[in-house]
């Protein structure tokens, strides 16, 4: 099975899949999940509990709602192999995604501050340290490339 790489921003016009779905698109999904080493079952076109578990694991990895439903964003992330539609976060940003970044950067030993959802100087410094380690421009801003590198960290 060969896949063309559509633009991650373009809608793929793939059907929404969930547990109970069947068919060629489910086989395609299972193949993609297998590529990410999240699915080890048969490529049988039957969306069962093992496929649901793999979808949720992938959604977790790319910062999507872990609902086990493969909609447009999950399809695009599967094809891109990276998070899609993520906001740019920088000093002054606040919220749950900042909490997520702080927690990931704690696991990488780059962040030693309080996990509070406030993108302050300490968070910015941690992002720069992480960016340096993974070979990115050290701007302290969490954009597409940094989101992609963060998605590779077990979180």
C-alpha cells in the first residue's frame, strides 16, 4: 500500500472511523498505526478494541483529544506523522497546553519550575534548552517544529 503525502493543512476527505467501523479505510488506518508501532494486530479492516487503543495512543502522542475516533485532525496527523493545528506558544501564553509542555519538559529534565500553565521566563528557558538539545533554532517559541519534537517524547 502506497500513500501520497497530502498537505497536512488540507482536508483529506476521509470518513470518520470509530470502533465498529469496517472496510478499506480501516485497513489503511491500521497500516498507518502499525508504522508508528502502536498497532500490532492484523490489518483486517475491523476497527475493534486494539485499533481503538492504538488510535488513543496516537492521539495522545500528537496532543489530540483521546477519544478513539478518527476524524479529520487525526487523519491529518497520521499522514503528517506529527501534531497538526497546534497553536504557537510563547512567553505570556497560558493554559492546559502550557501545562502539557511543562510536564514534558520536566520529563526531559529541561524544566524545573512549577507546573502552572504560565509560559514564563523559566518555561521559555526550558524550551530553549530542549530546542538546543534536539537541534532546533533556540527561540523559546513552541511552533510546529518544536511541537513535532515534543511529540516524540514519551508523555
